[in-house]
């Protein structure tokens, strides 16, 4: 092992690879792959697998292929292929010229299926899907052999060829592996390896009317690509004997080794692709890239960084047993990354108008703000100040509690990097009683500094100039579900959706430096959290901001108090 390997993280998968290298298995090669099915967008769980497979390849100076296991034309599309390619590139990984598709191997897979038939290891079965399930038995009862199990090789080859030719209707014939109907592992009880499916394939069109099952195509695709370590999640553990059986029947020499690890289960969301598809198709979210979704596209649109996702995957490590990871850890990784990168700006989300009565009516001056207080190399910007401002409505209370440090009757507060102002009076709506405007005075001697007369001002609040600010829409995203593990709850998982997972605010007001902020750019709104410019709906001079994450985790506090 190299010095680089010694310094790399260790886990049980890397220990297996280290043993293989010591024993000179696979001629010292390490070749992995990431094999998504193109029937949806990839999610944070896939990101863990991507980081693992590409990370291992880089660590051991091997290769990692991207292969689409596109063996089921129903629901697969070029849109999903392109989204997956874009998302993996965005995460920071590249497969160079090693982009493959299982559909590239359809002819070869057909020929290998014929080899199984010739060896007496596969047969064409006429049982219906329901009958196959009935004949399979249960965990406590052995299966029963199909009446077609002992057909001759010639008859099976003829029927399989006629299946390919389109002579039979969907569901009338399948090709099954001939293994053991009494096996304690139900997967090994003569599994289906080919079925008839008259559905156009997004790459091969109507060329094929029979398609290999995933378990048959996946392992053979690994072998055809000379993969050494086939790393997958725990739900495939029961299928490993089938993976090895197919390898033993059809592949000579070095064969891929399947290794299972715990999938990523993240709290307050769902990772199941079936559930994600349901959320999208029922319109319960606004598409695959909805910023509330755990898809990589959704996280990207919300404003998460690829570095934060990679750091999160490194932080949780690789385990052998499934567990539920608290989404707060992911949010911590995002905050930790953005704290170093995100420029600081001011925005007011729930504005209340403030008039500084003793400030010149036409007066305008500029204050210099650091773009990042800990990173002076990020420079400074000018922020205009005028007689009429907006502050957060929560930064004023008519009857404040004892420890309240912001603006209130009889109190002063400092405007960030500007003046100390003092409350004078308020204006209320006559019908609703709502406060619509505050009137204050300012002390011109307090510009950018502590008050010279020694009076202490405890509160500091942010602000924007009403005349110069930019109206914006702000979307506050929260947890998609109200319970930590909706997939494990009884009933329909959609019953646990959080009705407050999206709050849209507007008009909000942001400082003029954000007038033409680029889609995807990220900022810290001082005192409010991290926000990004929405990549879908934001327009020049009409920005839309997504809250990426609050400055600190407030969910646990709200959950405890019920607020």
C-alpha cells in the first residue's frame, strides 16, 4: 500500500480490498462502478455510494465506471440519464471514457442466457406470475417445481428464440434459472432471468421485446467490464448467492466480488425511489429538483454545496448495519462549509418600515461592509443608507420581555455598521391594530462606532434602505416530513408530510448588491441563515432566494416545545 492509502479512511470494505491486494487477487487491480437505474433522479443515498465507489478507485489508483443498468424500459428515460450524469459531475467525480449501459450488452446477455440453456441451467416457463409466486413456497415451506422445468435443451432454445422474435404475449413465457426449488434462500428457487415486455427502450427502441432481469444483467455487466469489487447496499445481500451462481456458470477466470454496506437512511425524509416517484407524480412536491427533496438535484437547487455533501458522506463512514442518520449532521456539514465561503449580506424577510425623523429627507450616504469578517481577501462593498429603512418586524416589540435586546419603546439599538437609533413613536392600522411604521431618531455622533457619551447599546440589528433595496421573494424550506422515519410508520407515508415545509415570503427586501446575483450563488443573510439564488425561478432584478439552512439547528428546540 502507498503512503496515500495509509493516510486514507479505513472501513471493512477497504480492509477486504487491502487483503485482496496482499494476496495479489485481480492482478493487483481495483475496479469499481456506480450502476444507477435511469428511472429517477439520484438522491443523497446514491451520493454516499458515489463517494464510496469513486473514492476507493482514487485511493487505490484504480478505475470507477459509470454504468446505467437500463434493463427495464418502463419508466427509464434519457432525461434521467442526463440528470444523473450532471449530478455526478457536480458532486466532483469523473469516469473519463468509461460510460457504459447494460443495454449495450443486450445481444451478449442473450447469448449468455442461451449458454445457460445449453448447459441445462435455464428453462422457459409458461406459468403466470401469480403461479410462479405460488410455486416458490415460503420461508417455512420449500418450493414446487414448474411443470416446464424438465423441458429439453432444444425445446427451451426454440421457445427462447421465439420469445425474442415476439411470437408470444407479455407474461405468457419467462426464462428461469434452474437452480434449487428447495433452497432456504427463496431468491435461489429458479428465479426469472428474462421476461417479455413490449415497451420501447429509450436507447434501443423496438429492437427487443425481451429484457434481462436486473439480477442477471447486473452481475454479468460487472464481469464484462472486468469490475473487481461490486459494492452495493444491504438489500442485495440475499441476492449475493444468485450473483455468485451466475458468475460460476458463465464466467471463467477472475470474477467480481459483491460486497454489501449499509444504505444511507436520512431522518425526516424518504430515500426509497418508489416513494420519491410517488411524491413527484402526485404533485406533493414541485418536481424532482424541489429543494425539499433529498435528490442531489433538489439539494443542489436549494444551495447545498458538493463539498458539504462529500464531507457528510465521509463523516458518516461505511457501516455493515442499517441505521437512521440525523439530517442535522448533513445540515451541520452545510453550515460548516458555507461559513467559510458565503459572503455576508443584509436582507429583511418580514419588513417593517422605519422613518428616521431627524435624518435629512434627501440624504444618502454609504457604509462600507466586509464581505466576510474572517476572510478579508473577500473584499468589501458599499451599502447605501437613507432616511427610510426596513428592519425585521421581529426586531421591534411594543411590550418586550425582560431579556429583549432589540428596538422597543424607550430603547435604543444600533443599526449594523451604521448609527444608533432611538424609538420615538409608532403608526398602527386603524382597523387591524397592526403596527405599520416606526418613527425613530438617530445620533449622528455614533456612525460606525460606539456611542461617544458612554451609553451602552446592547442590541445590533440589520437593515436595508427602502429607497435602494431590491424586492425579492424568499422561500423558507423546512423538513419534508413531521416524523423522523416516515417510511417505517404505519399507513400511507404521505400522511406524515410537513404542511409547513415551505413558506413563501414577499415582498422581502435585500441590499442592492444582490440586484443581479447569479443563480446558484450563496450568501449568509446576517442573523437569518444561508440563502441561495434559485436556479429555476430567479430573474434579473427579481431575485428568488431559497433558505439553504438556518444559522443553527432550531428543529430540535421546536420539536421539544411544540412550536
